[in-house]
C-alpha cells in the first residue's frame, strides 16, 4: 500500500498528473492519509485506509489520463459542474493535463470533500 510503488507503476505521461493531483490534495489537507494500490493504479486520500468510510477522494491512473474521484461526490456542492457520474454516491473528473487541476472551483470541491466524513474525527 505504498504511494512510491504506485508511482513506479504509472506511465511517464501520467506521472506528472498524479504528482500534481496529489500535491493539490496535500495542499488542501496537509494531514491527509494516503493509501496506494499499485496493482489497481489507484490512490485513496482521507483519514485512514478504508475506502468508503475513511477516505474522501481517490486518483485512478490510466495510460494517458487520470480520474480524480470523490467517494461522496453526489453530495458535494459542484456549482461549476466539474464532476460527473451516475452512481448513487461517487463522482469523478477526468484529468488529462496539469492545467485541468487549476480549473475554477476544484480547490473548493476538494476542500468540501475533506469535511464529508461526518462519522470520523479529525
């Protein structure tokens, strides 16, 4: 469950996107607990290792892009329409360029997600 192992598994095209997305999350939540799943090319971010109960967002890496997802995205305020999906709870956005992480409203969305674990104490 190492972020370093996950980084080693990523394509050269996606690694800068992963690092930038991770930096954004850590900037907003410096105390975030990061969990990597190298086989799945996924990282979770929250207060512990459990995906749906202790994490608020995740990064899923693909060959040329990544998805920045929110476990409870359906409940988050998203006035800029950044995240999509049709599931009961989860929502995500596609990141193909580092500049995609600089869109208006994304920092606020990640910040809102950090507080969406009401059962957990930070």
